[in-house]
C-alpha cells in the first residue's frame, strides 16, 4: 500500500466500500492524524473464500443478533440465507476479505 491517491481496486471497486477510507491516501492520513504515525507504508492482503451453503450459514447462526431471536425467527432467517445462496449462487458464495497491514 502506498500513500498515493489511487483507490483500492479489484473486488472492492464499485462496492459498498466506496466513500469510506479504503483508499491508500485516506488510510495513511487516518494513521498519521489519529495515531501520529509517519513514514507509513504497508500492504493490502486480498482473499476470496468460497463458501457452500452450510459454511455460509454457520457464522450467521453464531451471531448474537440472530441468537437473541426466538428459535422460529432464527430458523426463518437461516433458511432465507440458505435459499438465497442456493437459488442465486448455486450453493457456492464468494466471500471477499481485505486486510490492511
């Protein structure tokens, strides 16, 4: 990651991350202004995990917001997640991750 003007590209291009601090310049500015760091450099690590329906469902089942719901509501939400994964993605969902180091 250089502290230049360019935005993060690849799977984040055009995503919901637009408008946030996911540009190298904005990230370096945040580290300098908020943490007092200078001479900043780093890397962006990208990973795309492919999850099947059960793997996609599991983290949602463990989320506190879901676990606080009634058993019936939990089941309905998890069934909707499974339905979307199966119907719209043939049961294989790409989950992108990005880590700024």
